[in-house]
């Protein structure tokens, strides 16, 4: 049986080996300070520095974003493996969804008719919704921000790095040729051992220098054009950053709505009053907070009136209520009267509400 061996170009192998050795020698001499080095112009160096800065910070931002979206390194590795093997996103329940499932099952065991069992089920359902929103956010953020940045690093940035490496090789070849020309000129008028005249050696060295200079200039122009493209890249990355922020705004808005709805559902079930934390305030703040809590309790025995919420309002602390635009709540004046706030009721929830956000419906 005849096995055909692949063709092997000995001349090319020897030439490549010689070029590699020449570059190593040139680089070593530069490190030792015994050989000159061709320097790039200031504009090229500026472009090169900006390219390195862009690569470094893009890599850090991608790593940090991935860690923020999926904090568990093992889960990130699992997703990466499934993506490479199956070419699709591996569906894995989040911690919130596991929590929601256990709460729902526990609530069923305790009994849906009981206050605790019913509340567990409702909270579990909300946790599942939060988990679904979280998964959507991770997917959205990955598509609009992480993936484009990784594509840039693996595509354009990788090409730039490769071309810069080629340019460095061409630069070493050029400087090695310059050294050979200088050496050949210094040998003019002397006898050579290999039979070639010093003039012939110099002529050959100068021809090699012209070729090396041409290849270096061409590669420098290619690399420079790629480096100048970083400006366009940053403008594109800015659009991706805006898209990432929009996905965060949408995600946190959904979470806020889910929790506000859950809070109202729990209030409608009855049970203990919401806890108002005081720890962490200084004495003056704690006394003021205590007084505001007392105002809420005093308002329970007063006559409440209906009021429509003009626009949504996020509570500043535990003494205030979260308000949703157009909802109707019950309010009464504080005791003593407060020019900015009223006591409000949402089911069994009680708290201060700003007057500016209310329209009284009862005279």
C-alpha cells in the first residue's frame, strides 16, 4: 500500500526559520541596547494606545456584566458549555423560581384556607414572576450588550491584534536589514571570506532593505486604518450601552410592579401590620420617625375620606405608602395637622401619603 506523503518545501522552511532567527536576534539586541529600533509616529502611537485601552476595558466590562447577570461562575460555565454543544440557551430555573415553587408547595401543604398558607402561595407566585422577569432581563442584556461587545473582541479586536503582530514582525525584519546594510558599508574596502566583494554584499543588503521597507510601510498603513476604526466602534458601543440601560429600567419597573401588587394582595388577606424599621437612624431621625408612626396610629380613629392618586409615588421610608396612579385610597388629616402629608389606608396597609399626589373625592 502506497502512502503519499505531503509535499514539504525545504526552501520555504529554511527561509522561515532564518527569518524567525533574525527577528529573535534583532529583538534581543534591542533589549540590550546594542541595536536601533524603528519608532512609529506619534499619531500611530496614540491610535495604538487607544486600541489597547479599548480592548482592556471592554474585556473588563464584559466580565463584570456577565458576573452581575449570572453571579455563580459554575452556572456561567454550564451555560457556555450548553451553548457550544447544543447551540441554544440551556434553560435553568433561577433561585427565585425555586423559592417560588417551594413556597407554593408549602402553602398547599399548610392549606390555602389559612392565612399563612394563602400568603405563602401568593408570595411564591410573585417570586416566580420575578424569576421569569430576571431570566428575560438576563437574555435581553446579553443580546443587546454582552454579545455585541464579545463579538467586537473576538472579531475586530482580534484582527487588530493579529495585524499589529504582523507589523511588529515586519518592523523587526526592517531593522535587521538596516543593521546588515550598516555592517556591509563598514566592510567596504575589506576582503571577504566567502568570495563576494563588499560592494556586492552591500548591493544585496540594500535590495533586501528596500523590500523590507516596502512591506513594513504597507503593513503599517493597514494597521493604521484598522486602529482608526476604533472611533466608529465606540459610537456603536454607546448605542449598546443605552440599550442595556433601557433593559435595566424595564426589568426594575416590572419588579417594582410585581412587589407593589403583592403587597396589596397580602394586605387584603389581613394579618399583622407591616414592620416599620427604626434601626440605623440617628436620634433626631428616630424621634421624627416615631412621631410620624404615632400620627398614623392616631389617624385610625378619625374619619377617612376617599381620594384618587394623581400619579405614582414611591415611598421614601417605612412610614409612607407606595401609590399607583388612578388608584383610590382612604385618607384623613394627621394629628397634629401636617401641611404636606395625610394619613392613608390601602386595605389594611396604613401610612403617610403626600397631599400633592391626591385628589379628594369626598367633601
